[in-house]
């Protein structure tokens, strides 16, 4: 089985981090986990440290000084992965909104010929939502439709954050070109992969709203996505 690094960015996820870490790492010895914690005052980073002896060389932690944004957390995680020998790199949330049992289907999808990224998609047959408000559903669907209209990128769930990359894709990307931190970060990474000529495979998932902790979505993240998609059209997304 291919060696996979799963990156989970955290801020105040003390209620979830132990459970998600043990669940993910219990699925396969080939799954490794990197938590990128933005100085959580609730002790998320300390909880990860307390588990590291139990998962020797499979659980890693990067601690940052404060809330520096989702996008920068993932980019730090990508750089860590590329400094090691991981074949595949995954983005995943800490709050169980991304079902750990879907890691294997996503990994399998990314191994297909020509595919550079596999996306856990809510908008393909078999995908959907559970416990989402009509407002959040409208925002998510609207953002994906808007993105497809502006970019012509053939991805139905452009804002999805449960994704896995082939190593070679991240190696070809100039990560300094990635400018966004929220929803727009997820769109930008898919657009860059698409512009590099890779296929993006959509694998159906059911997205479940968090039961513990607080959502990080806010109006500034949504505004960034709307403006960011327009800006992407005029950027150079060539390989290194």
C-alpha cells in the first residue's frame, strides 16, 4: 500500500483531535498524520504531543504562533511531506465532517492514470450533506457553480477540502504562487492542478456538519472566494 501523509490543520480542536488522530492512524500503518496547530489556546497542540509516543514516527506536529490561515497551514504541511518520502498527501478536517472511511477510496482514485488529485465531492452521484443549514448549502453550491462558470474547470465541488494529491503534482507546483487562505485556497489548488494538465477525480462523500467545536467559516472567507476566482484567471499557474 502507498505511503500517505494526512495533514490536519487545527485551531481549538481539543474536543476532536484525540479521536480523529486515533481513528485515522488505526486504519492503516501506511497512514501517517501531521497536525499543523495555530497556537490553539485550548491545548490542542499539547494533546497531540501527549500522543506522539504511542504513534512513534507516524504522528507529527507543527506548532505555529497564531491563526495564520488554512492555506498557509496546508502549504507548511506540503513542504514537510515533500521533505520526506510520502507518495500521496491528503487534506482533511479535524471534526469528523470528513469520514475517515473515505480515505481509502480517495487514495484509490488518485492512483488512477493521469489523475493528479482526488476530491471528496458532495455534488456527484452518491455525495451529499448531513445536518447542514440551507444557508451554508446555498453558499457552497453557489461558490462551486460560480467557479465553474468563471474558470471552466470541470470540477463540481470546487470548494471541497477533503482531497489527496500525488506527490508529483505538489513537486511541480510553485507553492509561493498560492495566495489565498480559505475557500479560495481550495479552489486555487484545484485550478493549479488543472492548469498543469492533470485530471481531477471526484469521489462521492457525504459531508457531515461538526458535532463538537466551532466552525471556522466567516464572511471574509466567502468574500475572498468570490474575488479570488476572478483573480485566478489572470495568474500564471505554470510549473516550476
